[in-house]
C-alpha cells in the first residue's frame, strides 16, 4: 500500500497504535506530523522516522483544544507542504472520569473532523481515519472482579464515546464524500499497548481477554497500523463511511 507523496497528521502518535501508525505511514512513503499531548513522546517518534531516512515533524497537541487542532492542521501544511491524511487516533481508555473521557475520545475526534474535512476538501480531497473500538459496535463483556458500579461508570464512558465516534464517522463520510474526502474508522479489539497494560497486569485478566477473541490472542499495534495505512491509501479510494473491525473475530460472535 503506497502512501508515496502523501502528508499525514497522526494524533496520539507518541505511543501505541499512533506510534506504530506513524512508522507504518513512513514505510509507505508518507511524511508524518507526529502529534501527542506528550511532546517528548511525539519528538521521539518523529526523530526515529527521520533517523530512518523519512520526513517527520512533532508537535504537542491536546485534541480537546479546538483552536490547537485547527493550528496543528495548518501547521502540518506549513511543515510538510500538504495535508492528505488525518488519523484521529488520540484517546484514553476506561480510566478517567466521564467528562474527561468524552472530551478526549469524542470532542477530540470531532475537532479533527470539523476542521480537517473542510481543509482537505478545499485542497482537493483526502482521507480521514478515526479510532473507534469494538466497544462502539457491541456491548462490553463485563470483566471479572472489581466493583460493578465503578466498572460500569468507567466502561460506560468509554463505550459511549466510541459509539459516538462511529456515528460521527458516518455523518462526515456522508457530508464530505462528494467533496473528495473519505472518512472511515477502525474498531480495534483488545490490543497490546500501554492503554491496555492495566487490564493485562493480572494473568487471569489477560487470559480472559484473550478468550474473547476467536483467534486466541490479543492484537498488535502494527496490525491496526496496517489497516490504517490501507484506509489512507489510494487502494481504498471507494471506501467511505466504513467502520472496520480489526479484532481477531471479536465482533463475529
């Protein structure tokens, strides 16, 4: 999947799926703006790409800040010369309070869509990818142990935010498809990243998570990155408004 000549902004590029995607986009030939609320992590990802002979820049970005998102999009054009791909990937797991989870996972994606789709449409088109989740498609399977109310509160905020990302993806795909902007989302299963580290700390919890995936294992960040690269590429030129599960069969049950 060639991304040659494309310039991409990836949020949450400092770790996990975002970092793996930054590397994968570089391998496909894209220039990458690595954005993360942790500037050091973003710079580390960008430096690694540059050391490999690619082209990358880094910025600190809090996706909850609308104006900062707008500036990051324009800054990508200034730094890399264009903006062809936006990967709204930054997010949090089922840990923070309700408001924080919704502001990062939902508002953060909306801010990228609101400014990114319009900007790319004005420049001839592009591709937007959002990170949703299997929990935006199906009800969460209760994990063993822990207080029920606390668990419901945390997982409920996460599932609600990701379900809303699914619908936002469809909305913007419909409103911008005729303008040359494709909008799709990925729905990862449980992936081995820092975000899921707490869930995987207890051996019995990790085995339970593995048992939910028919392939008998958890996913790797690189596997999500490969799917993102496909949706960003011209090979996916007639794919718009799709929510693509990358989940080892989790949602096939």
